[in-house]
DNA sequence: AATGAAAGTGAGTAATCACTCACTACACGA
DNA sequence: TCGTGTAGTGAGTGATTACTCACTTTCATT
């Protein structure tokens, strides 16, 4: 059961106690939702894979959708975790990062490890966001309240230092995020079997981005 | 029925004749698959929305999956349509495009119009590719056979002209595609309600990309 | 008008769906 | 040792599923 430490991290397992069977259910649900999708996965299949009676699922989760949300919500928060940390912006302004490039590199490597570790849960989040309006709204709310404002401050900080082009901050934020997310999506979703040299490709990607954004 | 011309274009309706009821079925299926997903949409719902008996669907499509493929396959080909055109690479080599930037701008605007026009069908393709291995393999096959090789020739052409950085062509291709796809995904999927100035934002995006890739 | 093929129909079917409920197993404090 | 609460069970339920089939309608060709 050691390989499941990541699940406890993801679920913030300190606050809520999970029995072993409950962990089995969540693990099975994540794997099957990621493979076949939420709608195409039946609760009886989840129960079978988890080694549990079907009724046990509904003891812990009122509905199948509840089970989905128990997976999606913590994944959503972990997706933007760096920006939720209080000291994050302070680090930038107190010259923890001297250049935007260092900041981008830190975020990039951090999110690379995150995607690598939690890939199945992230698949579920992104796939089901397309079908469930409530999940999409939650994502947009979190992004606007916790990511966008802080990101904007950081970008404007480096623009004032004359490091970044005088583009609208929205454009710089979008270019930065789609460049990082584009690599991660290509690397882990679209072409996971390609013989990647991750270190080098990340470095090349950052160089392209910085050349594109510099003043 | 005039607004449906795009459906005929998408389906290559010259080769196969479609009755009106059959077009209704495809239209309803595209819309509902895009909204709720393939697995969460029942054939009885499709029939109701199309104003058709449920049996009529199965007269034309042996299974529900067949109906999905009838939507997905032509969309897949249209997605990479520019690269399927024979004269496409020739245009580049015969100085139809003097600079890589002009080539990128042409592809960008072309795909922008494509996504804008066929958005629901494209949603279906991308959403269901995650769940159906056969669709994903078809996509990868088409990309490798018809897009990658031509794209690589074009990139190497402009590298020899000293216009593009001496990066691996794979990296330049990936950066170009994820930059374009990243904008289109943000524009049409993630934040369709944001007050976009498309012309200007496309131009900014191209400038960032070109600065990032230039020698 | 007769014919035949294709298009369209809708009641019917077995399987599967999410979910319920009466029940058992077991831990723990009194 | 008893009572109580929580975790777990699995047969059962009505609704819904993809799909079938015997049938009717439409329509071009003779």
C-alpha cells in the first residue's frame, strides 16, 4: 500500500480519515474514470475492481456524482496549489526570483512533477470538466480568485523592471500557461510514448517562451 | 436548412447522399455528444431531438459507435486538411510564403476559421479521443503520415534560410502547434465568453512565437 | 397501375444502470 | 455483558439502455 501515499497527499488525508476499503474505492474510481470516462464506468465495475460490495460505495458517497466530486475537487485545488500558498507572491516580490525566467522555471518544474505524479486524477478533472458545468464554473472561480490576480501582479512586477514586453498582462499570462500546459499535454497525454528528454525539452521550451516575451 | 451547409462540407456530402432525416440525426448527435459526451447521450434522446423514430438511427448506423465514427472521421480529416492538400508543401517551397511567419499566419487564420465553424464536431473528436483508443490511433497515424513529414520539411527549409533557430524540428513544430492550439483552446473552449479581440490577439501570439523561434 | 427497393416506424427485449434496504460484523465505552 | 454506532454486505428495484424486427410508407421505374 506504499504506492498510495500520493493518494493521501491528493485527498488531504490528514483532515478526513479513510478506511482501506474507501481508499480502494477512490483508487479504482480514479483509474476507471481516467480510462473510460465517468459516464461509461458503472458503479458495479468500480466495486468489483475495488474488491468491495456495491453498497459500500453508496455508504460513503450519496451518489455516483458525489464520488466523482470527491476525486475532482482536491485535484482541482492541487492543480493551482502553488498560487494558493500565501508566501508565493511575496517570494517573487522579495527577489526570491530575480528574473521572470526563474519564476517560470520554478512553476514549470513544479507542475511537471505534479502532472507526472497525479496523471490519472488530472485526466479525470480535465475530461469531466467538459461535461459538467458545475466543475467548469468551480475551476473558473478558483482561477480568477486565486491564480489570475497573483499572476498579474507578478507579470506587472517584471514589466516594470523592463524585463517583459509591454504586452497586456493577460496575453503574457496566457502565453506562459499555454506554453507550459502545451508541453505537459503533449508529453503526458498526446505522445506519452515518444522518447522524451524532459530536462532538455523543458529548457528549450523556456528559452522559446522567454525570447518571445522579453522586452 | 441553410445553416447546415457546413455539415455537408464536413461530411463530404458529394460522395454520399444524405436524406433530410439522416442529416437531422447527425446534427442532433453532434450537438448532444458535444454537450454531454458520447457515453452520457442515449440513442432515444438523439432520436427525439432529431424528430425521428429510434429505429431510424439503426437503419443507417449499425451501432451507436458507428454513429460516433460517422461524425469523428470526417472531422479528423478536416482537422489536418491544409496538410492533406497536395500543393501545400509546394506552395511553401516555391516562395508562396517568403517567411515562416507568413506560413504560420496562413495556417493560424485558416485553423481559426475551421474551429469557429465546426466547433461542436471538434469538441466531440477531442473529447472522445481520450476514451476510444481506436480514434486516438487513427489520429496519430494521420498526423505522422500526412502532417509531421510535411511540417518537418517546411521547418528545415526555413532553418536553412537562417530564419529559424537551430532547434530540433520536432521542438519547433511542437511550439508552433501548441501555440496555435493553445490560443484556439483558450478562445473557444476554456474562456469563450471573454471579450476577445481576435485579430489583435492572434497577431500578438504570432509575434511572441516568432521572437521565440527566430535564429 | 404495378412493382420492388429503400426509408422510416415503434412496440418489444434482455441486459444493465444507479441506488435502496434489511441485514451482519465488529469495535469500544459503560 | 450489554448497548450503540459505524462499516460493510448483496439481493432486490424500477428505470433506462442499445438494439431488433415485423411492419408501413415513400417513390422512382416500368
